[in-house]
C-alpha cells in the first residue's frame, strides 16, 4: 500500500511509481482528456508519445522528494486509477501551477470539484508560497467553475504553447487576511 499524500471523501492521492507508465498512457491516450491540456498543442494527434510520458513520469516520481510537492496519482478509495493531480512549476514565471486531469470514464461525478479545494488547502499548509495559479484553456468552462468554487479568481490571460489561456490565482490565506485588513 502506498503512502497517501492527500485524501478526500472518495479519493486519495498517492505518489507515482516507475510502474505507473501504463496508467498514464491509458489516461492520455484519449484526445478528449488532453483537449484542454498543453499536450494537445504539443502533439499533432493530441496524444503524447511514450517517450514524453516516460519523461513526465520520472518528473512525477522525483518531484515530491526534490520540491516537497508534485504530481500524484489520483485513485478511488478502492485503488482504481482515476487520473493525476498536483502541482508543477510554471516555467515562464516560476509560479506553482495546480493541475487536475481526470480520466473520461470518471467525468461528471464532481471529482475535480472535490479535489480542488483539498489541493489548495494542502498546498498552503505544506509550502511557503505566496500564491497558487492554475492555467485554463479558453474553452474549458467546466474548469473555470471548479476553480471558482475552490476560491481561485481570474488574474490575466496569457499565451501558453501558442494559444491564449486564462490564469486563475489564489493567495496564501495569511496574505488574504493581510489584504483584507489592509
């Protein structure tokens, strides 16, 4: 049994292992899952190749030990693979970005809405960062609703991989109190 990083009512996040490549391949073999991700703009078929996925898996396996946070495997309480979720540095700005990717068989169950506030809380309890961002493709209305419910607000529109995306942000609770009292 793997150590649980974060648990919600129906889900748990556990570290990826080198043995999880097939689960990542299955998740990202679906172009609809990738439609609102950078992946869809990097690969002509909107499906990543095995080499790219293997390199991402190495990052997922090592990031928590190196940074104190990372991308984790999302499982149902019974161990069923659901997707991936967590945090990664956003290269152009060095800000930390939250990402949740749920496999299509699990869409429409409110899992992203369940995970988002739990991830935000985990992030600010376990890191020292002043804020957290999430990049959302312009056409992804469902993600916007999830982020608003988790307390993130639109900050700006920015270009990512050649297309515009909206940046949502939430401040660390201590900064929110400071701003509210200022």
